[in-house]
């Protein structure tokens, strides 16, 4: 369970993370995005087509308990996280496309997250508080707007804000490991192996399917890597924030389990994938890609 202090700290961290995301954007980015909608379409399909379907199928075939299945669905329906931008950079991907896909999926998420959650939760006969989730998402868009304003007023302030937002996303993982895991050790020790499998393989399947999807579309290798990472790396801090701010304390522990475990293991998965991607150095790699194709 997440205590009151952790709830307040989590809210503050989410605010800064979303602030940093907004600071990475300018109106010009949206202009170029609209001129090349293929990249946006790929991002939306990857985030809200593949990932929720993966989460749903695992919940069904693994026979997960209701709270675990609900937590898995919430994580799988999240937009891309700022952590994906960091791993995209180190994997020699297309950073501009990564940031654009992250923010686009976040903005579209206000409508698509409740909608997709409703569809899959209904199929699993699960109850979700849609109104609370929508309200939380709308509130979390406010720091994105503030970040864009900061970037507009001062490029230097925007760059610093973006950096701290990205770093805080990684700090969040450490926060989960140091704070939540030890206090819930007994719960984790008694958690079924299927829960661990779902938390780990959600990211693995997402990266693989996103990358394969991009290769089928014959995207440039840099962009294919970006789509793969953006697909598999979800905004776990946002998922945990939604769970904490939406569900009562007695339900939080089981529902938040997948989000906490996913946060821990996605860093390991993404690091291994990044090391693999960095070895790519083919002739096609040397071609300068279209930023969104």
C-alpha cells in the first residue's frame, strides 16, 4: 500500500515529470507532426492498439486474479513514458520521433485511455472508475502546458526542466525499489509467478511487436528502434499515480503490484534491448532517415 507521504511525493514527482515532457515541446513540433501524420498514427496504433491487446491477452490466458488483471490493463493502456526518450537516445534511435510519440500518446490518452480501458475491462467483467481516471489525466496535462510555456519563454529554462523531468522518471524507479518493495516484501514473496511473468513480458512483447510492426512498414532502422522502445516502455509513474489517486487504500496493494514490478523490470529489459540495438551498423543505418517515416 502507498502511504500519505508517498502519495504526496508521487504527485510531486509526476508533476515534474510531466512538466519536463512539456518543456521538450514547442508549437513547431506539432506543426511538423501534422505535416507528417504517419509518425503520429504509428504511435497511436502502437500505444493504444498493441499494448492494451497484449495486456488483455495475458490477463485472459494467465488467468490473473481480478486486482492483478486490472493493474495490468491500466499499465498496458498508458501512454509512452519519458524513460523511453532516454533509452531511444542511447540506442541510437530517433529522439525527435520518440519525444513526439510520447507527448502525442499522452495528449490522445485523455480520450483513448478511458475508452480502451472500458472496452477491455468490460470484456473481463472488471469495474473501473472512469470519471476519476479522466479527471486525473486532465489534471496531469496542466504541467505539460506549463512546460511548453517555460520552453517558449526561455529555451535554457525549458532545457533544464526537460532534463530534470527525464532524470526524475529514472529516480522514480529507485524510489519504488527503496520505498515500496521492502515494505511489501511479504506480499511480493507470495505473489504468483504469473504476475511476475505479466509485469516482465508486457515490456518485452511490446518492444518486439512495435519493432516488428515498424520493420513491416519498412521504416528506417533508427525509427524502427524508436517505435519498438516507445511501444514497450509505458509511463509506469502515471499508471501508479492513477491507481493511487483512484482506488481506496485497501485495494491499492494488489492493483499497483504490476505497475511497481513493471517499473523495476522494464529498466533491465530496455537496457538489454538498447545494448543489442547499439550494435546495429548496417549500410541502411548510414542513410539519413526522414524524421517521422
